[in-house]
C-alpha cells in the first residue's frame, strides 16, 4: 500500500512516499481505508523536528482523518466492515480526565497516523460517523474540532450571550467561531488579513479586529465590545499573546490555553495583578477524549455543522498540501482526499 513517512524531520522536503504491505488487524484493532485526512499546525512541527523528541523516520503522519472499516480483529464489539469512523488522535484517552500517558498513543506522532491507504486504530477509540455527515465534515473533527469543543463546551460552558474571542483564523479558531454561534454566543476574531476577517464575518463573526491595524488589539476588543471584554478566550498564540488575552478578558473570564502559534516568550506569568483582579481562570487544553468527540459528532450531525475547508488536495499531492499550510494563507482546514 502507499504510505507517507515523516523522514529525517528537517523540513517539508523530508516527507517521503513509499510502499508497505497491507497490515492485518490484531485483537481489538480495526483496519480503515482512508477516505480523507486533514492537516494541523503540529504536523508541520513534526516534519521540522520541533514537536518534542524526534520520531522514527518511518512514522506515518497526520492526526485528523476518516476511514471506512475494511477489516476487524477479534474483540471489536459491534464494529462492522463498511462503517465510516473517526477517532481522537489520543486513542487511549477514551473518557474522564486527561493523563500524560495519552502522548504514548498519539496518532501521527507516537503511532502511525492517517496519511496512508490504510490505518490501524484501536476499535475502542473509534466513533461511528452518521450518514448526516460527509467525509469533509467529519475528518477535521478529530483534533482541531474536538479541541475547540473541549475548550468551549466541555470546560468553559459557553452559553447564549457570551462573548468568545478566538485568535487567528486557523482550524481551532474557525471551529470555535462555528461552535460558539451554534450556542448563541457572540464571537470576536483577530487576524492580520482583512480578507480572512471577511471570511470570518461571512461565517457569523460579530466583531473582527486586524491586529496589524490595531497592534493593541486587546484595547480595541474592549472598545468595540463596549468595555465588556471576552467571557471566553481561545488562546492559540501562547505566551507571546497571553498578556493581551488577559487584558481582553472580561471579569470572571475563562482563557483556554491551546497552542503557541505566536512563538514562545521568556517572561514569567504575565499580568498577575490583572489576572487576580479580574478573577480569571486559565486552563491548558490538550485536544479531547473519545467521549468528547462522540458528543461533538452528535452535535455536528444534529446542527449540520460544516467545517470550513480552505482547499482540498489529492493523496498524491500531500507535499503540496503541507506547503499550502506552511504558507499560512489558509482559513480553516486543509484536506487530503484518500485514493
């Protein structure tokens, strides 16, 4: 079968396509034929050798995907050949609180991921995809989608009337915009591109801020919100933008610390006085469990959630898909179709 491997992890040129025998599922395993997969920022970091320790060069990348079950091993319960299914990329995190051991069973990093003709996944981690969701609707839910769901719904308990602030227009932020609107919340979103902000407004964003035009974007958020500030902030920039997110938050606000797209600052915990005076809560969010993903799938099917796909590529065009993501001109998700 055709597979891609991450290679020496010195950049995009290391991605390589090769051949392997088709695997056979063991006890509790299902073999799925790839229908579609999506890229995430961490997939770039893996190829660049910047996502923790270096991985075996033969590792198959990608954490987001949907497949059709083509074979099952013993002990797979009611799972049947022909089912479409997805899984959280932490395939051992089925429910309950997060545990660091999840990193040892992470599709695309510590386990082979979706960028292959077929992928082996523990059957217990799989979530059946209802007919109401197409492949392009379901494939992006496994990482970016469930991360936004975890932050907004499971933890921050978003409700009608809340003001949600999402930083940037990547996969998690666009999912946050869509999920917040489903719950009746108002949404503010930032970007350096007026064109991207126009796309966000078309998706329902209530407030949009160009942070190049308004370098003090926290002050601008407070101005355009009438001094309210954001009840929930999805902080994808990391320590580089956290001080501004604290300034932009409303009293009793919740800040979900998700990524570090803005780079890593060397300062200690910022704005401590503001953090205390506003009675803010900051929580790290590391993706989501299988139970969270199942609830997201149910909500997506019931509400017709259609994740924004910026561009689709064929399986043979995987390197071009990575390059498109790295160019950072996208809004939403970059998708690769199965063969």
